C-alpha cells in the first residue's frame, strides 16, 4: 500500500466541498494544486505572529519573518538537492523565473544571430520570453521536433545544436502530453557542445524526485502553487557561478549593496535577483507544503500516481470515440484527449455540471496544438489525493455525455 489516500484527502479542506450539488472531483492539478490545512494555517500564523518585512529589520517581527523566509530557502535547497542556498532565487513563479533568465542571460551572453534551442512541446512561458529577446537582441529561436506520440526526437534536437547555440531551454514534463523528457540525456549532450541548459520543472517537481546536482543542469524553474503551496511564489535554481556572472533582472530595494545618484553596487546572489518586498508569507507556507510532500515521500507519490495514470488511461480508452493525445512511453500524471463529435469546451462544461473539474483549450501551448493539427484538448491531470473512484466518475460522466450527443 502506497499510503491511505482517504486520510491524505482529509488534509485538503476543499476536497470535501460540493460543486453543483455533486462531490467535487478535482482533476486540474496541472493548472494548480489544492492546499493542505497546514499550509493555510501557516499563512494565518505568519500574518498574525511574525508579519514584518524581511531582512535588515532589527525588530523582533522582522527577524522572525526573515528566519521563516530563509528557512524556506533551505527547505527548497534540500528538496531539489542544490549545493547551496545561494543557488535558490525566489520569484513569482516559473514564468517570472524563465523571464529572469531570458533577460539576464541574453543581455550578457548573447549577440545578434545567437541561438536558443527549445522544443515543440513548450508552454508559452518557455516560448514568449525568448521571442521577446529575439525582438530586443536579434537572437534566433530554434525548435526541436516531436514524434506523433509526443516524444522528443533526440537525434533531431542534437542536429539543431550549432556553434551559435547559447542555451537549451526544455520542459521536463509536458503540461499537455504528460511526456517525460530525458532531461539528463539532454544535459549530457549539451555538455559535449559546451551549452548550458534550463529545465522548466513546473510539471515534474510535484510528481517525482528532482535532483539538480545529479542532473547537472545550469538553471531549473518551478512554481509553488503546483506543489501544493501558495500562488505568486516560484523558484529559480541556478548554479552559483551563473548567478554571479549574470546582471540583475530588476532594480530596487533588497538587491543592492549601496546606492548613490551616481552609481549602484549590487547585493550578492541570490539577493541580487530578489528586488523588492518578496511574498515572505507565501514563501514560509511554501516551505510547509514541501515539508508535507517530503513526509509522505515523493517515491511513494510517484508510484501511486503512475498506477492512477495507468488506470485512467485504460478506463478512458474503453470509451467509444475517445482519442488520447500524447502516448509517450514515459508519461507523468496527465491525460489529454478528444471525443469524436464533441467540442472540448462543451464536454468540459457538462462535466463541470457533474462536479468534475478538468481543463479545456490549448493549455498555454498553442504552437504544440498547431504541430498536432488540433485546436485544443480536454485534460485530466492527477495528484496523489485523487482516487480510482474519481477516475470512474470522470469516465462515467463522459459516457453519459457521449450518449446525450
């Protein structure tokens, strides 16, 4: 037995509510995850006992908040096995973290005509920041293709690496297809060409153990709200030598060492990249969320979710007219699908009427949809608090809708 899933569910207050008169079935975890009671209590606790702006304050509340803030930095370091807390930068989320790297890296490491290599399955947050740099800096964006099953064509990716390639930026797990990319192999290939690698781990960190030292990646990003923590908080991991080499992304308070009207000297990393007042309350609660996952065990979570994914895949494929989009051999907890003759939006709306929350549309991956020749999908994404009974309710709901149509 992996763990008592019903006991786990009791830790998440929202899972006991009803939607449209039905018990909630929440299957939109790739968009955001639900929060434990302890995370919610931590937010209240910090605001009511330790609410003082972090760093440089000599009064007790400031010092208490700073201690909680920096304790969460250590929790994140430990969670992804970074070598130092100096390699952990807090951001607003994965999107800001990638924008930070795109801006600071391209402005200091790239010139006109230099190339950044991504893949055809990237989220918009790992496409648009590089396009902005293309407009500003004249860099080129190359795209590695995928197979019809949704697997990265590794041979083609390596062929696209040239003497002008300055960075490879790749998702670890596709938020649409569920494909688990061989990021360790990608890093090894990149090393042979002297190219640094950024990994978008927003969809992998909640589901599997990620060890940045074992991967040897240069940059890695993820968001707290997808790891059962608060919204508005994220992480950029970067090797310390890169943080020391790159210029700041934003200017303001906290990221400075000294300021005159003539010049500014910057703070050491990671503070150099944390301009302004951070969401120190959310970051403290983020640490609580990671501690919760660690206590359960990511290996146990991964095994349970894999079993749930296999069951859901089998159950959904038994529905006439249903086609799964993304059939890679290595997949995480996502099933995207289409049902013949029913628009995904209509299907999603009708499922919501049954209390079943799924995501419809292009999932912030329009270029991938164009590659696949479709407009969008309906996506069910699973967490360790989901159950087989919820998968059955999803399948039975779709079957009812198919009969209606």
